[in-house]
C-alpha cells in the first residue's frame, strides 16, 4: 500500500457538508452569523473591561482573557471554512492545515484550564471575601492566565507534532469542515496507538481534571452561599455562579462528547455538528451569558454609550439577540 509522510502532502481537501448542498448553505449562513456575533460580543466585552476602571477586577480580567480566546478559537475554525465556501475551493494547504489544527486545539485546551481557574477565583471571592484582594492580586492573576495559556499551547504542540509525523495512505481528503486533529488522524494508515495514548493522557489532564476542580470549588461555594443571611447577597452570588456553570456545562459537555466518547460511537457527521456547537455557539453565548446579565457590565456599557452614541444600535441589537437566545 502506498504510504506518504504527512509532510509530503501539499494540500488537503475538506469535505465539510458538501454531501448535503442545502444543509451546507444553511450551515454557512449560521456560521457567518455566529462568527459576527462572537466578534462583536467579545470585542465589546474586552473594550469595556479595559476602558472602565470599575471592571479592573480579577473576574473581568479572566473574562477578557476568555473573550480573546473565543475570538481566536472561532476565527481559526470558521474563517477558512467561510472563505472556502465563498471561493468554492474546499482545499487548504499543508501549512494552513497544520496551523489551523494547532491554533484551534490550543485555544480550546487553554479554555479548559482557564475555566477551572475562573472557578477557583469565584471560590476565593465567595468563601474568603476578606482575603480575596490579597490572594487574587494582580501578580497572581497574571500568573494564572499565563499558566493557562502556556499549558494549553504546550500540550497542543505535543499532540500536533506527533500527528504530523505519522504517514498517510495516499489519502488527503479530510471528512470535516476544518483540520480537526481527530479527522486528520483517521487518514493515517500506520499504528496510532502511541499517539492515541498520548492524546488520551492529555485529554484526561485537560477535561476531567479541571472539571473535578470546578466541582470541588462549587461544592464549597454552594455550601457557603446557603449560609449567607442576606437575600440580595445570596441572589448575587447565585447569579454569578450560575453564569459560570452554564458556560462550563456548554463547553465541557461538547468537548467531552468529541474527545472522550466510546470508540463504538463514531459518526463523523455528528462530530461535525458537535464541532460547530463547540467552535461557534459556545463562544457566541459566553459574552451574553457572562456580561449582558451583569449589572456592573451593563453600567459600564451605558457609560461607554454616553461617550459614543453610535454604539447604542450595536448594544441594542446584541441585547435582543441575547434575550432571544436565552429564552
């Protein structure tokens, strides 16, 4: 059987949803809308956290990191797909495929770590409010954010390098809309047990372990919230935690269904739709869930609109989208 090292391949063909022409058009329109809303919502969130001094807090520092991650994640996954649909050429170069595979996986891996660190931040804020400014000082927040980025990028580098060293069976057609690492791995005709073991170890480190940390944090958080005598204080704490838990369930739920599903359940078409949810829907909903239902963010937006009245139309549109989405 003809074998070719992956590095000798110059271009890949992305099947995407080409087998379903009508579905492909619908997916393109939905992805374009999700991408534009993701850019708009996350750019607004990053802007107000920078411009408003009242939002210079650890929680919003981590939120701005999450927003930047979501922009990079969605851009790496959706931009080539949208460009290919417009041009009619469902191809991508080897270097482009390697870059897309690395950056999309790196952003997702970093988000896994960052969400667990955000749960720790909420734990300290609610369970140790008097020591919160000391524990979560500026230096610690920067170290936590940097550690999340370094962990996500380095673990992804290991996975990507191992996959790119494998050999193909003369097939350069990827049954996906992007160069997703599991889809590329299916083109390999040599033994992949070593790579799969490495990926399993990294996946366990990035998915179940952070989820365990989040669960432990929220056990302490909820027990502490129930002891709060003030109804307003309890409501505010529940609101903040509910937003974070909603994002956690959306993100980890889709990620687990992609990377830790049983081998018997292997449907590439289902994987594509899960990837759409993980790469498009979750990043779009994050700023809506976290921010537009947050009083401090709303106050910051109003203050920003006073300086720039033109933004009223954009914020109003995003509010309407957020309300209809949450309903």
